[in-house]
């Protein structure tokens, strides 16, 4: 009887060890996935910041071109208005 109890305990301990290994492997898998998503998130944040900087630059460039063209047009118009006097 005592041998049977020892065998049951040994078998149950082995089963617990095996279950812990399996759970540890699954935990490791999910940790790796979380780390991968974190790296991807950082990369996307960087790309978004670059995109915002690029758009700001393009907006400023467009504003400068727009104001420059407006100044030239107004200058030409005012020259024609002065010539008529």
C-alpha cells in the first residue's frame, strides 16, 4: 500500500513538473510576442514622428511659396495700377 502511495505521489509530481514546463513554454511564447509588439510599436511611433515632421516642413514650404507668389502677383498688379496714372 505504501509503495502505491509513493508511486501516486511520484506520478503526480512528474505530472505537475510537466504541466509547469508546458505553462512556462507558453508564457515564454507570449512574452516573446509581447516584446515583438513592443518593438513594432516603437518603430511605428518613430515613423509617425518622422511623418509629422515631414508634413510640417511641407506645410511651411507651401505657405512660403503661397506668400511669395501672392507678393509677386500683388507687385505686378500694383505696377499696372501705377502705370495707368
